C-alpha cells in the first residue's frame, strides 16, 4: 500500500501520518507514506519528528498546485489523503486569494492527477464550516452548502470539485467534513492553543463577542480514525460527517479550560466579534457511525487535560511559532 498525504506536516495531517506509521491502523500496517507539504507558516517538519527516520516514510517539500510534482507523486500512489489547505478563518477575512489558490486550484490539481493515474481511493478532508450556520438540529451530509467566510467558501468549492470528478469521471473520491479539532501540535493561532499558551504566559484569553457561539469539539485522534475508516471502507462519491459529540458555547469551553488550569473568569478578555462569525455548527454523524462503525473515543475532559499538559511540556515547540506570527487576536 502506497499512501500520499498532502499537508502532512500540519496539525491534523501530521497526526494521521504518525498514527499510520506507528501501527494504529492495522489495514495500513505495511503502508509506505509520502508526505507532500509546502511548509507554509502552519506546516512544520517538527510535527513529523517522531517518525522522520521511519523506513516507510518520505517527506517531499512542495506545493499541491505544482502539477508536474503532483503527477509524479501520484503516479506511485494507491491512496491519497488530502489534508493540504489554508484553514484559518481570520486570515481568510484579511485576504482570500491564498485560500482560493490552495484549496480550490490545489484540490483540482490533485483530483486530475488521481484521475490520470487511476488511484484506488482519494479522501478529501473538509470542514463542517461549508454548511454555514445552524440554529437548531444538526446538518446531514445532504444539506446545502452555505459557507459564510472566504475560507469555508474555498473549501466548499473544493468539495464540489471532488463531487464533480466522481459524477463526471467516476473517480473514487470521498469527502469528510469534521467539526472543531483539538489536540497536540495545533498551531497557536487556533483558539485552544492560543488560549492555553496565553495563560501559560500569564496573559488573558481573548473571547469573541458574547461568547455564545457554539462548536462541536472533536479530538484529532478521533478525527483521524474517522478519516481512516473512510479511506478503508468509504463508498466512492459519498460525504461523511465526523463529529465529536461535545457541543459547547465558546464561553463554556473557555470556562472549562480555565478550570483545568486552576484559573478563574477574570482571565477572560472580551474582544470585538469577528466579521460574519457563524453562530453554531453541528454535524449529524449518523452515517459514518452506521456504515463504518465510527464512535469518538476521547472524552473532552481527558482530551483537554492532555492538551494542556502537552503545551505545558512543549514550550520549545510553540513559543517560536507564536512569536513569529504575533499569536494574538
């Protein structure tokens, strides 16, 4: 089995790579893994250090939009897991061009190469944000796409391209849409590592607006396990939502984090809300549970404690990244 992982030096992609190469997924126990990553600000080879010397691992620095490079890599690939994307909403509000290029053009480049070389399966990893915002209930996979940020609009475009390649050409592609991920190695501009590292530095946490925006929290280990189930057994042309089953308002989430770190609400600093801030996300993940047997296994209390411990013990990983990007809302 030859697996190509795009964006494999990022937060989620690197977790998936580490899991594959340390035997977490028996169906891929003998897989060779090639990572393609451009190493933009959020890609970090240190994320792959635990498996860098593995005999079945290869790292290629390059752009998913580089058609010649992508064709070369895909020609020696059985399965593609496509994580590569620009993902931070705040950055997409400042400027959307990079998001359109990487998320849409890059995905098209990969899909075309996969079609040309007849790969067995391509898993396109997407986000619940493509659905927009929902007041009540949860989105099934058939819900219309109504993205509200440039980031989610670019991801929705890539989802539709994946669907088109299946419907037009029969390309064996699946799409996964996950809820809010958290875990170790997450870049410190995202809310949980930003808040944890602020608190470790003795600084308050910047909470958007009234703090009543609702998110479903999904540990990266559960997300990657869901992606693997789709890679192994997902039906071509299908979309699979992957959720964590832990819905919290941002204020509730912040209060739980403060309690975990032995701090009180005085550490919260309200800040002006983000433009177009979606009020609530919630995915219905009945399909992946009934078809593929997915269930989240990492409880939020356990996962949160582990994340706090990891950032406390790995200041040498996050401190340079935070300094280089400002690290504040």
